[in-house]
């Protein structure tokens, strides 16, 4: 490595010194290169108008130079590359084809000078300097070593090689057309102003890879790249596209250009330890070869490899013995084509044609594993460092001599394989691109040219590189397949497509490249097409499409939780909170359910909330309805008894009409409880509280009329004076005033802030409680506060009158009734506040019924007992006078009183 850099440094110094020496007008001795470059290739420059240069990787590596040698040495090459040899032959075939055509450069012919880049930067640099100066030249004269005019360069066969060559050639604006270098940095016209290519940029290939990954649902992918410009810039573009698509790169390792056991093991360990089952390989076939051997050595299988165009169709990698490890690889390749006449031209090769053609001799020796007679050309030599870190010097040279009778038809190698002419076709298009540029230049008419104020033309062979570049940027031509080749402002293809290939085994046990789809690109518009009926082979245990994830996709009902410091594809699956759902797998956030819905147990979808109200159909509601109806029937039965016996003294005593009003109000109150049952609506919400309040108001005001009468009777009895009797009209006025006042407040309540039905979703999340919003609390407290006030007056007046003498005990009955009323409603308050939903309504209904039953029992059952079971006691004497001492059992139920205090009767106070 050190000697290589020394050679390059000295070459550049010699080049720059030659530039300075050319400007020196004195006859001082000029600086010369200390040694010649050791280059091999082909040349045909005589009798041609211009020459096109070519750089091809006919060998795969250079032989390391002994570092003890201090002088700059141009190393030899080894590892014959049949693929690169075919590319080189394709260029020669294309130039001959152009020379035979009459529609392109009819008055000119093209020559060529081709060098072997050995797939190394140093050889590419050496070749570039030779193209510019010639080995024996002191200054750039833009003529190659043959003395012919150099027009442009095809090459250099790899992104790193093209970058290195273009940095030199670009200084002089020399056109360079790439046929396989797809590195995105070459699109930078500031750094590489004269570089063009007939292949798409790796930005497009990276876009294609990410689209493929998205198509198959992979989110966790590893990358391995060659340690050169092609790998580094390719992976960089790929990572950017992955990040934009919210996908993750599990690991990113490099394959060393010069074998390093430490670096190689690091890449191998990353593949073995990672959970990523899908790995992108951004490398050439030559750089990938050692890594493949490592995969086989460590027996790493069950991986799906996404291949770049540089190796997907390479015979160096696509070997049947590698299929268990790399079978099922899926990747992108240039469109396949058929080149007319190329097969015959490839077969037209033999060492006997030119004894000095060392490349053809090495090809023959390597292909047939024999030694050409009287040849010193080595073949099958490998000086690479092996996996143990030791240097191998393998000379797999056969003792068998070549006879020259060997048949190329018997060979099965990359050179003669014309079934996958992809990059080979790019070589043809690159040559044609230069030819079309020269053709446009040659057709310029004097006075109509694009240069200078005088519209001058450029001419072959005296043109300058920048003049040819002017035409090269405008080329647009059809290939032999009638497809347009158009370059954009960056020198990249404007449109085209990739074939998507899949490695499969054919019936003969050979690897076949099966086209399973395509990727179209056109000016930032991309389209991935993989038909549903495409048969893709997956090299997995289940033979199904692999999954590749850091964390398995979160199931419905959970959301992704970020793990601090880790990629977004590594996450925890957190269950959704109550009321939130995730219906699709892999959701980042849970979606809130609507007000009427709630999450199911799995949190996977929203379901309607349970609706709760006290329904007639359920047992509790049905029971309360029965109690309400029964209470109403009992009250009606009492009313019937009172109507039948309305002329009896007991019924007439202390206000018959008030008794009927109380019975009517009790019917209203017990039946109003039914308004609380069933699904609430606006009218029931308004009717229930108003009906209840008015019913109790009528009942309590009627009782108040009675208790006031008793209060006056008590005052008369203790004062021993005759007072003016409380006329019945006054008691009725009391009832009327109370009821009218209550009606007024209720009317204002209904008009200003009436109750409304609403859905209570706050009390219980999983339920919608249909209940009534009572509207104004102030109005509600006012109407029921008035009822409480009436109840207190009733209780106080009757409590004072409970001590009426002798057989008058109605005051005690009312007192007990009021006590029951207060006990029920005082107990109701905490019970009502501590319950929710339908049970809250049930508590209120129970309080209504209990208080109504209590008043009914205390006020009317004792009288009904006398009327129905003790009719003999229902007389004026019993009701109006003293009861004999021997029969005081009926005194508890008397409705009137007779006082003998000072012979003063109070019956007039109590009578109707």
C-alpha cells in the first residue's frame, strides 16, 4: 500500500513539474518520469481521426509490491476477470460497428486505446496520466502514446476508479463517460465537470431499494458496503432514504478493500448477532467475494440479501455452491438486452493471432487451465492475504500445454455468457454517446456554430475537450433497441428502469436470474412494479417471506413506546389506556373513542358504551312500578270507603274535603314515581319533579289545614274560653294559596331553566347514564324547600295539639305521619348522594313511595278500621262526646273531640 501511494505521489509531482517546465523558456534540463507505468491493454490508433480511451477491470487486483523497494514501481496485476474482458471486447466491437455505419461520423473513423485498470485506483490514475501525457511526454498534449488525438474516455469500471480518474481528467474538461460507476458524488458537476454516465445514480438505486423494503414490509435492515466511494456514498444515500421512510438500519459495516481479518470479522459478527434478517450489500462482485467465503466458513444462512446492480448478475458470486447461503437474493440490475453480432465477435479470439497479446494469452490459459507454449504470462496467481492473516502465493499453473485446438464452445464462464448483457450494454451506450457527441460536432456549419461571437465551429481533430463537452451535454439518441438515451444536467440518465431479479435454481442446478418486477424512474418520479403472480424464492426455513424487525409489530390494542437511545424501530408495546384504541397493528398513538363509545377489553376497537337507566323491564324497575300501582289502588280504595261513608261523623269530622284532597295528592305522588322509571327524555325530566313537588304541596297544605284546626282546638281547650271557630273556607284558602304559590314557582322553573335529559359519561367511563339535568338548582331547592316548610308547619302545629284531651287522637296520628315523612326524607339524602346511576333513581322512588305509604297509613288506616270494622263507634256520641271508660279501645281512632271543661264544647271548631 505504501509503495502504491509513493508511485502515485511521484507521478503527480512529475506531472506538475512538467507543467512548470513547459512554461520555462530557458533551455534547462527537463524533469522526466523515473519509470514507465506497467500497463496492459489494446490499441488501434493508426489511420483514425480520433481515439477513444477505455478503462476496464480486466484483472481484479494488483500484486503487492515489496515495501523494501524505495523506487516507485508500477505493480503487476492478477486475478483475471472474464467479465471485464468481455466489457473491453464490447467496446472494440462497438467502435468497429460505428466505423462501418454511414449515418454516424461518415467522414471519420474512431480508434481506441484501452488499459486494464486492475480494479484499483492506482492503475486508474496511471492510465489517466498516460491518456493525457504519454509515458515519454513532459507536458499534457492531449494525445495518447500513439500520437493520435484523444477525444474522450469510457470508464473507469468502478465508482472509486471513476472518481480518481475524473479528478485528473476533469482539470482539462476531458469528457468521461461511465458505464457502471453509479456513485452519487459523480453527479456533482463542481467536482466532476466533465463526467457523464449512461447508468442511473445510486440515489435512484437507493430509492428503489427502500421502495422494495417498504413493499415487503421490512423495517429493520442491515447494510454492508465496500470500503470505497461506491459503497460509502451508496449506503449514505440509502440511509437517508430509510430515515425519510421511518425505517431503521440495524447495523452498517464495511468490507475492507485489502483483507483485514479484524474488519471482516466485525462485519461477520454484525450479521450473526443482529436480529435483522434482511441485509443490503452495496459492493462490487470483486470486493464481495471474500465476504461470501466468510459467510460460508461461518455457515450463516437464513438471510435475505438485497443486491446492488454491481453484483446481482455476477458469475463470480452466482455459483451453485453459494446458493444455500445467498440463494433467494433479490436486487436490481440494468435492463437486459441482446447485442447483434457480439457473440460472434467474442468467439473470435485466439492467442495465435497476436503472440504479443498477453491479455488474450492469459485469458486462454485461465479459461482452459493450460500453459501457452513459449509463454511467460502467469495465470491463476493469488497473492492475497488469507483468513489467517498470512500471505498466499498460489501458482495454480498447469503443466499441460495449450494446443490451440481448445474450443470456446466448451467453456462455461462469464466471458461467453451473453444471456445477461446488462452492464455490457452500458459499455455499448457509452461508446455511442461519445460517437454521437463527435457526430454533432462534425456536422457544425461554418458561421452557425455555438462558439464565440462569430458563431464558430469546432473541427475534428483540432477541437478542444470543452467544445466536445458542449455537444455531449445535448446528446439524445436511440439505442439499437429503439430506446431513448437522454442525459440530464448532471450527466445522469433522465429516465429508465431497473429489472428486479431473484436468485433461483433451475432444473439443471444452475443459478438463474428470474425477473420478478421492475422499478421505473423518470425525473423524481418512481414506480415499483412487482406483480402479485411473481414467484419469488425466499431462502428461509419456511420458504416464506422473511420478517425483519427489531421489535415485532405491536398488535392492535397497544401503541409504540420509544426506547431512549435506540432507533425508532426498537420500541415497547404499551397497552392503550381506557377509552383509547389502536385498531391497526403498529400504531404510534392510540385513538380516543367518541363520547358514546368505549374501548373493548382488548383495546382493539371502540364499542358502544353500556346504556344505563332504570328500565321497566328489569326486576327493580318492575318492582317499583308494582308498588306504585299498588299504592295508588290502596289510596283509591280508601277514597271509595270515604265516598261511601261520606255522611258518617268520622268522615265529616275535621274537614271532609281536606281528606279527599290528601287522598288525591297521595295518588299523584305514588304515580309520579313512575315518571322516574324508563329512559329519560326532556318531557319526563320536566314532569317528574314538578308533579312530585305539586303532589306533596297539595298533600302537605291540606294536612296543614287540618293541623291548624287542631291547634286552635288545643288553644281553646287550655284557655277555657270560647274562640271564634276556624271556618272551612279558611282552611281551603290555605290550601289554595299554597298550591298556587307552588304552581307559580314551578312555572318559572319550567320557563327559565327547565330540566333536560343528558348523557352522563363522567361518572362511569364504560357506561352512559341517561339521567336528568335538573337545570337550576335554585329553583329546585325553592319548590322542594317550600314543601319542607309546609311539612315543618304541619309537624309543629300537630305536635302542640297532640295533647288534646279525652278521645281526640287525630293530632297524634298526624304527628306520627310527619315523623315518618321526615325520617324517610332525612334518610334519603345520604343514600341518594352515595349511589350512582339507576340506583340513585331507585332510592328517590323508594323515598317517594315510603313517605306516601307512611302518610297513608298514619292518616287513613285508623279511620278505615273504625269505619269498616267498628261501625258502632262511628256515631256522633263517640265522635263528639266522651267515650265510656269501659270501652276506650276506640279512642285512638276518634276523629273528633268533646270537652267538658266548664261545660264548654269545642266540637264546633272541628266540625265541618
